[in-house]
């Protein structure tokens, strides 16, 4: 998609829509996320970050659709904290190959690429709060109950 990503609807409303762009008030709504730490987060730093983020965002900001994104964020946060601790100990993130060539640890590179792909996919599916503003949830049209509409549907070959 072209252009700057729109702000989440909640953010635009709280700021009184400073850009005066039209707001998507028909964006789909989902249940609020359960604040309990998910079982997938086994790392203590990631669990602590989950608690901090969920309590800090407020009710309704993150929904059940954002759960995987939030788990990924907390995991990335824990990895970043561990990397910072490693760098503070002056232990490099680089590894040496058999030919004594220094390269970035393949597991670290794979984790970054996997998370980047997950975020891109989530954005395309409209699972993040920002991408959700681009999705329009239209109400399901119910057929009219009057005789004329029923006649037109029947004449057009409908039910």
C-alpha cells in the first residue's frame, strides 16, 4: 500500500484527528486481549515486558487479534535486552567460521528475518492496530421483508 500508514483509530480520536483525514469508523472490533501472561512466553524478561505493555496500553487498545504481535514484540524485547547485556560484556555477536571469517550468528539473523516476515504478514492481514484502520467491516445486508422486494428477488432468479 502506498503512503504513510494511518494512525490507529483510538489514537486519532484521542488527538482530535489533527490531520482532518476521514476516519474509518467501520473498522472491525475484536474482544480486548486477556492481560494474563501467555504460556508461549517462557523467558522472564519477555513475561515482564508483556505485563508492562498490557497494563500500560489501557483497555481496548490491544485485542485478541494483536496477541501474536504482542508475543513477538515481547520476545524481541527480551532478545534485545540479552544482546545489550552481551555487548556490555564485550562478547561480540559475531561468530567465526572454519575459515576464520567473522559473520553474524545465523540464529540471530534468522530470528530477525522471521519476525520481520511475521510483522509484514500481520500488517497485510490487518492484524495490527494501525493496519486495522484500513479494513472496512460492512454490515451484512438483510433482505427486505416486503412483498415487492421478494417479487424482485424471485424474478431475478434469487431465493
